[in-house]
C-alpha cells in the first residue's frame, strides 16, 4: 500500500471511530448481559494502542483504569463513558478484591466494562486473576494484548532486546519479588542474555548486588528507560558499577524499567563496533 493510501485509510478509520465515540449507544445497559474487555493500554503513547483496544474502548460504558494508563489514552474513550480510577497507591493496601467485586457488579448491571491496564494485562498486570474471577461468575471477557513496557522502552530507546550479535534470549522479571529474591542469577548475570526488570528502580542496590554476587562484571551494561513513550522520556545508560549513582543523580522516578545486558549499550551509529558502556543520559 502506498503511504498516501495508508494515511487516507487511517484518517477514514479515525473519523469512523470518532463518530462512534460520540454516538455509540449502550443497548445492553440494565439487561444483566454485560461483559468485560480486559485491555492492554501499552506503555503510554496513545498511538501504541491496538485497533481492537481502540474499538472496545469506544464501545465501553465504564472504564476501570490503573495509574499507569495515560490521560492521552483515556481521552480516546467514549466521551460519556464513566471513568473509575482503581490504581493501587505505591505501598498502599492491596485493592485487588475490590476491583474484582466492581468488575462483577458492573457487568451484572449489564454494562460493557473496559478494564484498562498499562502495558499488557498479562505481564505483571494481574490480568490472570481478573479473568479467573470473571470466569467463575460466568461473565464474558475479551482480552486485548498491549505493548508491554519492556518492548515499548526497547523501541523508544533503540535497544534491540535480542540483537543477533548481542543477545540470544530475554527475560522479563519483577524487581519486587515478595521475598526480595531474584530468579536464577547466574543465568541473568550473563551479558549475552537480556533482562528487563519491571518495578526495579527502588530495588536497584539489591538487584546490582545479587547480579554481581552471581558473577556479573562491573562493566555489565545497564540502562534505565524512564517514562518510555511518554512526554519527558529519559534514557540513562551505564553499567552495574554506576547505574545506582546515575539513577540517584538524575532522580529517576516511576514508571521506569531497567534493561541489563550487552544490548543496553547498543548504539545504532556504532553498529559495527563492539558494545561500549559509556554512562550517559538522553531525553
Ligand atoms: C505493575 S507493572 C505493570 C506492567 C504492565 N502490565 C506492562 O505490561 O508493561 C509496572 C511497571 O511497569 C514498568 N512500566 C510501565 N510503563 C512504563 C513506561 N511507560 N516506562 C517505563 N517503565 C514502565 C515499570 O517498571 C513499572 O514499575
């Protein structure tokens, strides 16, 4: 398809979606035949929503959203849709049971409920627990994948997670394991294996110490992508030796993701040179 044709087709689709956003009725409301759309909203940039996410978002009567869902994404919803913020405060009490009750109650009222989560609902998103509850109550649910933070950050910062020369595997891990432990660190300590650590910035000292103890070199490349795909995105590049100091010096805040391994030092302009691990920050 020529670029011009594609642009025209995209504009026509956008017009169609905007019209439906203004006029979409709620024919099932009150009939007890509601349903839930479990939608991945991607890392923040609304242009990274899938078409299906956009379609279902514009069909929903009510939207339950987390903290990581950007305002720009919420603006793509039907204008008359009710918005309910169900994000958990950092360090606050777990409200997952209340979310389950709300999902079930709203669907039983006949509503079309969009459960909108940052990234992908099944990657550190507790989407699995929500579909279990919905299934137990016989409530129909459609799951829409989203671009998970590791992929959004990798694209935005140009870090090819499995670059053929640099890495043959990638692992997504949470930095907030309940016992403070990391999975098999000897495997993760290999710089030819890429590791994307979600919710890891507060745990940086612990993560660095464990990888070093498992044999990772001080020069093991490390990058932090803060606010990937969002306004104000920053990329910090360093090594295990200095990534904590860099994060502190630049006052890195959430949301941020840590990428470890040789790909964290990748720079397309130096594509033929071996990876280097010069520290730096780019906005
Ligand atoms: C509870 S997890 C949710 C992950 C989400 N379900 C996903 O697939 O991306 C939250 C963590 O995802 C990462 N994250 C989410 N959005 C991000 C963004 N725009 N930039 C950097 N990291 C992000 C951060 O590590 C954050 O602490």
